[in-house]
C-alpha cells in the first residue's frame, strides 16, 4: 500500500513540475496562427471581394437592361375638384367642337388611368467604354490579389520576428540565470576557504545584486515577448508556451540571385494597367453608343377605379436600333482621361523607384546573411575561448590566486560574447526572412 502511495505521489509531482504541460509552438505553427488572426489579412480579403464585386458591376453594362414601370393616375377637374363625374371640357372649346358637329356636353373624358410598360436596351457596340472599364476592373482585382500576397508575406515576417524574439528572450533568461549562478558559486568558494578577503567579498556581493536585477529584467522581457506572440497568434495570454524551434548552430550559404518579381512590383504594374484602361474608357465616353432597343406599353382608362379594365386598353410596342452621339460635354471626358493618364505615369515612376530600392534591399539582405554567417564560426570560437578563460579564472579565484575584479571582468566578457552570438543568430534568421519576404 505504501508502495502505491509513493508511486502516486511521484506521478502527481511529475505532472506538476513537467514543463511539457505548456503548449508546444513551432515557428510554422506560430506563423500560421498569426496569419489566421491578422486583421491586415482580413482587410485584404475584404478588398479582394470588393474588387471582384466592382468587376461584376462593370460587366453588368454589357448585358441587356430591362425596365418595367406601372402607374395609376386620377385626373382632377381643377374648377370642380370634388366633382366625381370626370373631366369636363371648358366652355371655350364648345364653339370649336360645335363646328365639327359635336356638343361639349356629349364628350366625357375618363379620369382614371392605368399605364404599364416594359423597355429593353441591349448595348451592341460602345467603342471601348465598357471593354476598357472591364480591363480596368480586372487589373484592380489583380492588384488586390498581389496586395493580399504582399500582406501575407509582411505578416509572416512579423510572425517570425515575434517568434525568434520570444525565443531569444528565453535564451537570455538562461544566460542571465547562469551568470548569476556562476557569481553565487564564486562567492561560495570564497567563503568556503575560511576568512574571505573583504574587498573580494563586497565585489562579488555587488555583482550578485546587479545580476539578480539583470535576471529580473530578462524575465520581464521574456514574459512581455511571449505575451505579444500569444496576442498576435490568438493564444490565451495565460497559456504557457514552449517554443520548440531552436536557434541553429550552422547556416547554409545563400546564393545571390537576381530579383525578377515581387508582389509590390506586381501591384504597381497592375496599377499602371488599371489607370491606362480607365483613361481609355474615359476617352471612349466621347464616342457614339450603338444599342438595340425595344418597348411595350399598355394603357387602360375608366370613370372610376372599379371600371378601369372593363374595356380593352390600348397597346403599343416597337423595336429598333439607337445610336447616341455625345456632341458637347464641356471637355470633361478629356479632363478625366488626362487625370487617369497622369495617375498611370505616377504609378510607373513609383514602379521604377520600387525596383531600384527593393533590389538593393534584397541584395543587402543576402549579403548581410552571408556576412553574419561567415563571422559566426569565429564568434563561436571566441565565445568558447572566453568560457575556458572563465573556468581558469574561477579556479584561480578559488585558490586565492586572483581577485574578484578580474573574475568579474572575465565573467562579463563571457556574458557579452554569449549575447553577441545569440544576437548574430537572430540577425541571420531575420535576414533569411527578409529574403523570403522580398523575393520568395
């Protein structure tokens, strides 16, 4: 029985102390979660849907337009508005009617009318008004698609930055804790030898106090970085994270490649195309429009509402071809076309500038990656030598052959090299992410 209780207690202790209870999060998972939660991605999706709806709106001008109308009217005799006998002809017309053998009193005009009709218009040829507008809308859709891709890359880059920043703060906490433990070990060795040198003891205690502050700052920065990652990834801020991807010790060389296309360039190119098509559409507004037309109308009348449809009403219909020619519009078509043409020119200049700057950024990111990678081995070697120097200094200090000041300087050099090595790995990874963002 005691054996079972002991096993149960060990199991409970393992569950409580096991860091594996934290949520495992890899870089790829973090990027996917941040993209799924990104408001910028959601706005990009909305803009894409809006552009697609705009194309539908422009395309609708190609198709047949059918308009139906219906109306009811009750005519009022202004001289006798409350008279329900319909409309009577004024006496002035009596002489005219009598000359035709008619009496005004014999003529009765119904005062209730119902009219209904349908008209149809089908554009046949618009000389580019609709076609160029459709091309402009299609370019706008491509712009939205490329904007979405550009946004996705930017969000993925930011997600990687959040992840590696959080991972770096994890490592900094480990370094700060190790640095503090080394100082405490040195103090224990100093006091274990008997009566310690007062100057050395004060120096070590001062170092311990400052390193405790350093550790506290590192833990605060770690908690802040983890919190930011969790917020952007849509993870509960109370959830503990275990970042599973480690900083690599080796990095492959990156070959220099020519940057041929980026989403930002594609956006600007499509912007040029959009404005040029729009300018053509504006110019076409000054050209004729050829359309097929048709209409059907029905009119019925009666003395009151209940007898409007007692007799067959009159019907009329026609079909034909309509040619509308704008004669004078005050120059608005030419002005609008000029505005769009200048917008296209501005976008073209922006494209040329973006190609120069983005190419330089891309090449710089590759050069930075390879530069940091080439220096990494030397930096790692320097750090390892500093670790050995610290071991030697710690042994000499324990034997009373060196001072606490020298030990602190060696420990500080080791800590700075650890931080420099960690920062170099972070920069190499983010340089690779920059290359992916610009030219993936």
